[in-house]
């Protein structure tokens, strides 16, 4: 019997990256890294971050990156002001 929707790949087959490597370990490492960044910058426990949904995690990472960019820009402005005072 041939099933009309059958394909040579099953949804149970491991997903591969474009390099042919297993996707699972790579994605797991990315999730662990996201959880680590969030727990580090928001001063929460790693386990608490595990209860956050993937959408919330991506928003939090976006907010953290935005705040770090603001801090970096303000530090650059201060350095420029200090350099301009030294040159004066």
C-alpha cells in the first residue's frame, strides 16, 4: 500500500544543518546560551529562565542587546568628550 503523503524523509528523522550536521545539539547549545545571557543580565536563576516561553526569551534577548548597545554608545560619547578635552 502506498500512502499519498509519504515522502522519503520522515518528520521523525533528525534535522540537519546546511553543513550536514545534526541540528539538535546546535540548537540545544543556542538555547543554553540564551538562558545563560538572560539569567546573567537579569539576575534571575537559570532554572527560572527555563520556564520562559521561546517568544519571551527572544524578546528578552532583544531588550538586553538594545540596552548593551545604549551603554556602549554612551561610553563612546564619554571617551570622545574626554579625548576632546585632552586635545583642548
